[in-house]
C-alpha cells in the first residue's frame, strides 16, 4: 500500500521569492523549499503542507503573521477560488519584477547563457480587461462555496456559467464579473445565463454527458467587433433557436453570432462544423493598417495591445533592410510574417496546422501582400534541406514555438543553415533557455526583451536576438 502523506505545519515561515507556475517560495526548518499557492513574497506565515517530496514541500498558508508590503487588494470577488488570476494580490510592479527575474534565472541557470545588458520588462498599459478571447463553461452542478455548504440550507440554483475550478474537470465556478475581458463580455454572459435559467434550458452535466448548453466563447477585436459562439451538446432546434434569437435581439452589436453542436466527450471545436446564425462567420483585427480575419477556430494572441508591442520588438530585433529572405517558423496564421513583410525581400512561413495556413494565405491576399509564402507541415519534417533548396537559404529566422519549445532536429537544422540572425520569441523561457544552450557555441545573445502579455498571472513572453559569433 502507498504510504499516506502526513501533513505538517511549519510556523513563522518567511516567503522569500516567486517561482515557476505562479507559486511563491518559503523555506522549511530543514532547509527544504516550500512552494505556496496563497502567499506573496514578504509575507510571514504558518504553512500546512499538502505534499512532501525528497527536495521540497507543497503547501498553503493557514495563518498570516506579517503581510508583505508587496501586497495589493484583489479587484475580483472570485479571487482565491477561480484559478485564472493568481497574482491579483501582488502589486503590478512586483509582478513585473518576478516575471523578469524568472526569465533571467532560466536563461542563466538552465541555458548557462551570457546575457547582454537587460532592458526592463515591457509592462501592459491595461492590467485588467485586456483579453480578446474568453471561454466559459455551463454546468448544472456548480461549485459551492464553503459558506453555502456550512449553512446546510437547501440550494435550488446549481446552474453555473463560468470557469473550471483548478484541478477539477467537472466543477464550474459561477462567475458574476470577470475582470479579464472588457464589456459587453460580462453583460452577454450574464444575459445568456439569466435567459437560460428563466426558460429552463438544461445546463450541461459533464459526468452524465447530458444537457443543452455546453460552452460559450466571446471574442472581441480592437476595432470593436464581437464574436459569440454558443456550443450546444443536445441537438434541440426549438430551444437552440429560442436562445440564439434572444442573443441576436438583445445584443445587436454582435458582429458574428455562431453556434456548434458538439456531442463528443470533450468540448474542443477544431474538428466540428461551425454554423453562422447571424452576421459574418468572422471578425477582423487590425494592426498598422493590416487586417487579420479571425474565425472561431483561429489562433490570435489574446492581448491585442501587447501583441502589437511584441511584434514591433520582433521586427526591430530582426533589423530588416528590404533585402533579406526571412523564415517565420511556427507562423500560426502568419501574423508576424505579414507584419515584417514590408521590410523584407520575402517571408516564408511554416506551420503544423493546415487550417492556420489557410487563414495566413487568406489574410495575405486580403492585405495585398505578395512577398510571403506559407507551408503546412510538421516542423521537424518539412523544415529540411530539400525545403531550403526549394525556398532559399534565409538571412534571418524568426521562431515563435509553442510552450514545449523547438524539437532538437529543428534546432540542428537552424544551426546547419546558420543564418546571420535569429529572433526567438517564447512564451516559456525554460524551454527557450534549453534551445538557446544548443546554439550558444555559434550564436551570442545581443538583445533581450521580456513582454508582459498576461497581467495578474505569472506568464511572460520573452524575445531574444541571436547573432553569429565572429
């Protein structure tokens, strides 16, 4: 039998740092690290452990002796239960400090890299209401608060429209107001929930796989366009039409009103047929006069304002003069490729997702950009000597891989090509550091800029310019 984990209590623990995945760090009496979920650096707390490992503990602060001067009052009433904005209780300037510190530590500790003079992290002008895409889940068995449970009162309203409780796939926290997406997002969500309750439209039950209403997605763009997608589980045309007509009439500002009937066990929509109920099947995002067509399945950076800053930094680091052949690896819908195309001779974009490449080609046509070419395929397979021979040897490579970073074969191919410059955009500085270590004998880091795309969270983007050693 597995040995039961014995919980311990440590008193007067000083919280000294913030670490990976948004957790803060204290030290146990025996010197082991304690990862905490509900404290801020500078707090002095009593800790109850939840996990014990050979080198560390995990735990929660159960009593606060001293509150850190780095603290601030969270804006959201759901803070501490909803897992979306774990750093709301830390003042923004300190969030930026710990984000930059994590990037620098990862590059030095994991990558063993020499860094240039560090430019301060670029903070977000908007610290709330900055997201352009939110997804909410319906549930007929919402998460109950401790007060509700302890009251022992009979609870009639179990319907929820909100977010999953961290670590619980079948429990949804009902959200009254979310501070991540600007209005009319909250009004649309609350209006839909209220209408569904009044008309007794069944909310989804994930365990029994039954119910009408499954998920709600709201997308907005910087030019004021709005997309709403309702995901239904059961195919009930009468109830579906009732709700969709209500949304259409109550929120005429919606540009694109969509629905999908998804009876799979999971709620991903990428293999589902999206139906347009009213308006267009897409919205547009704009950036420096470029238009990007965004449909329900499109990937686009979720913070439009900071995405613009990120792309400007990427273009600046590339230092294009108009004569360069540029490869944009992991191009997605070709946003960066088109953003830098005006300064390049030609840009070649590669992406694993075929639908994204279709979007990239459509957007290039929409923007009358003719010096770009896009190719779909698994990066480690398509990015080979034959591809280079066909499309030319790049002068500059821009790479923006997913959180897992680049496959080692992709890194080796870049080294084989040995372009003059590499601009590496990353949403995970740990895997970025791993990849950069493989290239450090041939390249040196000459510029580095972190960008905060996600205030109130620990997530951070980092852009690095690599130039060939002399």
